[in-house]
């Protein structure tokens, strides 16, 4: 397994393709596996020391990610293509909302401010988002409004897990909390609780649950049963996030949802499970092959939360979709490559 070999991978697989709604329907009821990857992710997330609040945790992450802006040009280009396709068909360009905006490394913020009267950026970490605005020309900054809020809908659960973990509660207590937690619907703050011409969620679904839970859970709580419960919670969070995006999109508007679906590579020289099952990746692949081969054959290796793909059909009709590789190399011992899918979506009638 060589980083040099992976760097030769082309970033995109397939041209823009129209897809049928049932392309994103679930094909299996088998349990999603990945406990070992979950443990490895905890080791990786433990580089952020201390029991941080969710706000400070993502602030730490975004502070690092902010520095990667220039190296994420390919990701912004994919999002830009979706936005341009939406702009061609939108009758109104009054407002756009970006959920989980962060440092906007994957969002062409200038394009949005040049084409919409108002741009709403929602994130729990507004420091990174403010830095993103500072990249804009001064004449465009007044169009942007930053709203600080947690869009996971899990802040109460996170607080309880953090408290139990900090007092060394038993595994049974943690499991009981996770099993009995009732997921609450997400309500936007009053000043932004409206519908938008365009709504964007860029690789948010896989960040709603796993990163922070792996930060606050102690090692002795990570077992197969708890992992399965967390996976179930993540699926509910992804569904609710998809609903949130639809709820705040005008019927005549569009939505863009992207998600990292698979992770390939290794942590601390330990191969991620997909890399064991699939030692090499194809240099090129068309979109339909990705749907047929990966979403079917390797479904059990999907990232927790990427099941938002299966929720899209409930709330949206697909207009166009595409996928691409997203390479991240952290060190000689750690290499990550993500397979990302995204779609321009038309809201289904209510």
C-alpha cells in the first residue's frame, strides 16, 4: 500500500449523470460493520487532548482544516459545478443557506455571495466561519450572516455521555443511555427559520455523531454492541439532517447534499477495513459502476452517517449526481482517501 501510488488516482469518476431515485435505495438489511475502524478513529481523535465541549472540539478540528484551503480546490470545484447547475435553473436567487459551513474549505463562498442576495452560514464553530468570510472581498462580506448552533440534534446526548464517561460509569450505564435516548427534531433559530432558494450540506452527515462521540467515550466503552447502537443513532441523525435540509428549501428551489461514503487507507500503519477488503482502487470509474459495485458490494464498509444517501429518496428527486476521490495524507504512517458522492436535488412536493 503506497501513498505514491494513490496520489496518481484521478479525482473524479464519471461525468455528470442523471440518476433514478431508486439508485440510492438500500439494498441490504445486514448490520454495518466497522468496530475496528471505530477504535482506530478514536485513537486518531485522541490527538485532541482533554474532554472538550462540542464547540471547542470542532473549533480545534476546523483550526487545522482551515490551513488546508488551498489543497482542497478540487473539492470546491465539484461543489461549484453543482451550484452553477442550480443557478441555471433557479428563478429566484434571494437566499442560500449552508449547513455545517465551518471554514468553507469545500464551499465556493465567493460564488455564493456574487449570485445571492443573502448567504446564511450555520455552524457550531463561528470562529472558523468568520475567518472564511475574511477571504472575501470587503464589498461582498455584508451579504453573509453567521449563525452559531449545533445542527446534530444530539447536544443533550453528548453532554450526558461526557458526564458518565468522566465519572467512569459502567458500560451498562452508557449502553442504557444510548438505547433509551429519544432523538429530537432540529429547529433552526427564529432569525433563520425560513425557506431558502438553495440549501447546501457538504459532507456534514458523517460528522454529526462519530467524531465527537469518539472523543468523549473512554476506551473501555468501545465494544461491538455500543458501536451498533451508535451506528443506529447516526442513521437517525442523518435522516433528520436530510429532513432539515428539505424543510428549509423552497418548493421551487434546489438542494445540494454531498457525503463522504467510504474511507480507504490506514491509521497509524493499520489498514482501514476497506483497504483490507479492497487492496487497490480503480484509477477511473464511471458513476454507474460506483453505484453498482461499491454501494452494493461494499455497503458494510460505509462510513457511519453516509446512509443519508438512502434518505434522499424520501425527500428529494435527484437531478444530477457525481462522485470523486478526495485524498488526504497526514503523515507517513497515516493516509486517508475518501470516496465522495454528491447530488443536486429537487424537493419533492409536500
